C-alpha cells in the first residue's frame, strides 16, 4: 500500500483535487448556501470543466519546458474529469433548468442563449475523445487515435468562446483565450523543440518524455505529440 501511494501520490492528489469542487458544490446545495441553485450549479460545473480541460492541455508544454515527467501521468485524468464536469454542466442545463423539455430547449433556449450551440459543439467533440481514451481504443484505432485526439485543440477553444459569449464583461474569458492560444502554439513542433532547448539550457539532464511510473494515454502519445 505505502509503495503504491509513494509511486502514485501525484496522480491520486490531482484526482482528489479535481473532485473537490463537486464535493463543495454538493455541500453548498445540502446546506442551502446557493442563492440561485440552478444558475450556480451551471456556472460552477462549467467553470470547473474549463479549468480542468485547460490544465490537461498544459501538461505536455509543462513537461517540455521543465522535463517533469510525473506530470504526464495526470493528463488523461484531467481530460476525463473535465469531461465529467461538462456532463454535469449539460445535465444541469437540460434536466434541472429545462426539465428535458426538448421543444422549450429548441424553441426558447436556442434563441435566448445561442452560446449553448458552441458549448454543445465542444461537448460533441469531447464525447468520442472520452470514449476512446482507453488503452483498448488506442490499440484499435492505431495511428488514427492520435488524429482523433487532436480534436481537443478544437474543443477547448470552442469552450472558451462559449465562456466568452456567456459573460458580458469578458476579462476572464479573454485570459483563458490567451492561455489556450499559448498552449496550442506550444504544440507546434518548432516551438516544442525550442521549449526543449530552453529546458536543456536550464537543466543539463537529457530530455526524457516518458515516465517510468503510471502513464495514461490521453490526449495524445507522449513522444510524437505536436
Ligand atoms: C466543453 C463544454 C463546456 C464548457 C467547458 C462550458 C463552460 C462554461 C462556463 C465556464 C460557463 C460560465 C461560468 C461562469 O459564469 O462562471 C458556462 C455557462 C453556461 N453554459 Fe457552458 N460549457 C460547456 C458546454 C455547455 C453546454 C453543452 C451547454 C448546454 C447545452 C452549456 C450551457 C451553459 C449555460 C446555460 C451557462 C450559463 C449562462 C448564464 O449564466 O446565463 N454549456 N459554461
């Protein structure tokens, strides 16, 4: 038990940390601390989803820049936990807000809240990525797995646009937009090589991408990720 904890402490801590916003939300609901429960649940699940998805995008550049290999072990978890919150967010909207009334959703919501189309597009893109995040699917899809999982670079910017659209004073969405743009630029092979060079300059150790410990396959293979 102790050796397992020692080896996987970071993975465990990140996964527990990712579930904390949900725990706090449940406690706030139970204790009646939410002023406008449906709006609060929608906003908090949406915000947590975005943060986790952005963090999952940040993993590879962080590894390139620092050579910190353990961080790679949480990339898939961050992506999946982000998707989990997206599902809660969507369920809140469809179930709690609109009681699954499809005609009201299609008639009223699409007109008064057009930003949900962008959010829903992000959800539709993320769904096959979450489903195929297992090792079995990785094997089955072969080279196409990587191509498919590149769609995350489309889904997260769409989520940022959705956020941008929701808020009337878009200081935070703009910040997220810049962060996501930088993280996408960091995937360009030439930029990645530069990041690796910077790291080598800072640290004389050779570049190693693959951790010895637990390595999860999402969102793309470590060595050839762009
Ligand atoms: C990747 C998918 C998505 C992400 C990351 C996301 C994220 C967000 C964020 C960050 C907010 C604003 C939270 C705040 O104000 O602090 C938000 C609000 C909202 N989202 Fe999403 N969202 C996604 C998909 C969707 C989908 C699929 C729907 C519904 C079909 C949806 C409906 C809404 C609604 C109704 C609001 C509240 C708008 C308001 O305050 O008036 N979102 N979302």
